[in-house]
C-alpha cells in the first residue's frame, strides 16, 4: 500500500462533514467527521470542515497528512448547485 492511490469520499452538509478513506480494493482505511461544510452558509467554515474531516480520515488510517498526495477525492457539498458558485 506504500505507493498505491487512495480514494476519499467527502459528504459536506449544512450540519456536518464526513470523509471516508478507501484503498484501491475498497477496504475502508479511515473516517473523519467535522463541522458544517455548506459553502453557501459560510465558505471559510466549509473549507475548514472539509480539511479537518479529510485529515481525520488520514489520521484514523494511521497515515500522515503528507499522504494526501496519493488521494483522489470526490466531494459532494450542500449548496454548490446554486448559481452563486458556478
């Protein structure tokens, strides 16, 4: 697992942000939970919550933050379908 790609799914909503880190075969390696991540409500808070949840997932997997270079992420956020963010 030293150099393989890792995959992270992030679900950012108005009340919390969840992240899950998976290896290529689909095994869950780590999870993270942080605060609200709706950029329409508060863009800076959303950025911070996404970063915090992602870092928690890496740490839960026993990986340092520097391993984020190996991560391919898919992020779904509440509110980004609004024209303000196009």
